[in-house]
């Protein structure tokens, strides 16, 4: 079920909010929220619901066993069980096809027959997000950072919580633990206003900006092999801003929905295209994933405590796995390694005093570097990415912008102006004034009027 759909906005959401606030007892409320979230997830494909329930069950049991034992060996064993189970299901459904295809290609190049059978697996929606949510729970219990959930119901509601279930933000149990322990029984006017504000802004980002850029950008990336310099610049920039407004829009909507349930989610975007260096970009872009990779990969690898070479290696490994998390394709692997190299290069440059002193210069360099990286992120293959870089280098002529419609040509500079110069959703001060209410209402109505055909969020595929 999509947030940007009639059935969600006019049927599912009102029913859930009514049930959530009418019920008073915590067990009844959490049971209702869990079942509603299962229904939300099952709307896409009920066959994969048992997979999420199995992951929830394993991690709940493992978390309890880790907390109950004082033996380091027992605690580590249950942590390994939990992580192995989650990584196994994630690896099988998301990476088996990629691994099998890569092995068979190498075998074919060496004259051997097919070694691994090809399985046409459907990727369960949101599996990367809810497995990371769930894994952080057992890791944090092992580290002594959180207490085990009061009951299986508390943990099930946390994992299945529909606002963040399929595309984040990646919420940790520490973010929800105290809120579930003292659920609000009344929705305050402030929190209701925040919920509507975030949801309306997020829906506007998706429907009024991202979707206006989506089709022409897709036509460029999925079209003929060679376009020319001008269409390549427009197509790549179109996707650059489509991705930002699509994903930040979803994150805003998730935060708004959580507010309407009386729950607070962490911020996931902080004007990433205003970043003055690549490290700053990753502190601003998909913040919940960045902090997850930092806390559970980069720091355990040694972080930046060692030599320059060791730090660069740790950054490369972390971003390689971060790229692979996004998708089972060599384009994502290269994208991750590309950002690993950028981060390592920045770390070395900072240590040696080579970083530009001008914030404007830093922003321009960072934005160009990030935008070039999105070519790998979006291209269907490495070969297609190479052709696009050839276009951007002017190797295929100037080209023409005639294929880009007027709506795209208007939306692109508007999107750039908002991303570069305007305050983001978290920075705007929500004031109870009629003109703000009218502006928000106009945005919401305009966005709803554009609802119609299926328009999934880009991060659903991860």
C-alpha cells in the first residue's frame, strides 16, 4: 500500500487513527497497531508476511536470551544466531540471483557449464529496512545499550510499525522504547499539527516535484544509448532531484504519520545538497542509514582510530557494503566504492590541509561529485553508465532538449532552488497562522488531485 494513494489516505489511515485513539489499554493498542501494520504490509503480497514475522520472532527470542545470560559465550552465540538468520534471509532473497549470475558468468568465460541454478525470486518489499531495524535491537542489547522489549507485542509493534516499515527511516528500538512504555492516550493539537504538516509537505515533495521529474529522467536513463551533452545534463540532474524529493518526501510522510500516532521518529534528511564536503553529505543524506553503518560497521572495523591507510580501508569496506545494501547489482557496488574513495580522499585531504576554505566551493565540488555518483546508482548496467558519462563528457555531441516537457523544465530549477536555498521541513517554524494553514491546505489538495496511477517511492526497491 502506498502512502500516496486514495486507499491509504481515505481508508486505511482514518481507520487506523480512529482505532488507535479510541482504544485505551496498551496491549489492545499495540495489538491493533501490529495487526494494522501487517495488513498494510500484506496489501502488497501476503506471502512474505511470515518472513517478517519469523525475523521478528528470532530477534525477540535472541534479545531475551542475550539479556538473561551473564556468560559472554552464550550472549555472543545468540547474537550470532540472530545476525545469521537475518543476513541469511536478506542474502537469499536479495543477493542470491546476483551471486549466481556472477558465478555463472565467470564459469562461462572459463568454458565451464552453469554452476548455480537461476531462481527468479521476488524481492520482499522493505526487507532491507526491517531487517536492519530488527538487527540493531539484538546488537544494542548485546552492547548493553537497551533493555529487552517488555513483551513480544512491544517488539512486534516496533518492527511492523507501518510508517517506517517499507522505506525507513531505520528506527532503532532505543528510539521507540520509552515511547511505547508510556503511550499517549490523547493526541495533542501540537502533535496533530506536526503530523499533518510533515505528511502534507512530504506528499507535496513526492507529487508536485519528484513525480514531475520522474518520467523524463526515466526516459533518459532507459532510452537510447547515446543522447548528447545537453539531454545528459538534464536527465542526470532530473534524477538527482527526483531521488532527493522522492525519498525525503517519504521520510517526511513517515515522520508525520508517526506524529499522528503520538510517536516521534528521528530526522532522516538535513538538506544534503547543501553539504560542504562528502563527509558532511553523509551526515545529512539518509541519516538513519549513515548512523547505522557508522555504529555497526565503521566503528567496529576500527573507525578512524588507526593510520590513514587503515581508516581509508574501513571507509571503503563500509561504503562497499552500504552500496550493496541498496541493491544486488554491480552498479550499486561501484557506487558504494566510489563514495568510499571520496570519503577516504576527503579524510586524507582534511588531515593534510587540502580542503577548500570556501563553503561555496565545497558545496559545488560536493554536489558535482554526488551527482556523478547517481549515474551509477540509477543506470541499469555499468555499460549504460559508461555511455552516460560519455554523453556528459561531450563525446556524443551537444544533443537536444526537445524530449523534455515544459513541466520538467519548470520543475527542475524550482527543485534546485528549494534544495539549495530553502529551509528544510525540520527547520521551518510551524506557526499557527491562517496564511500558513491555507498554504498547507492548497499543497495538500493539489497533491491529492494528482493521485491516480501507481507511483511507488524509489526506495521501495531496496
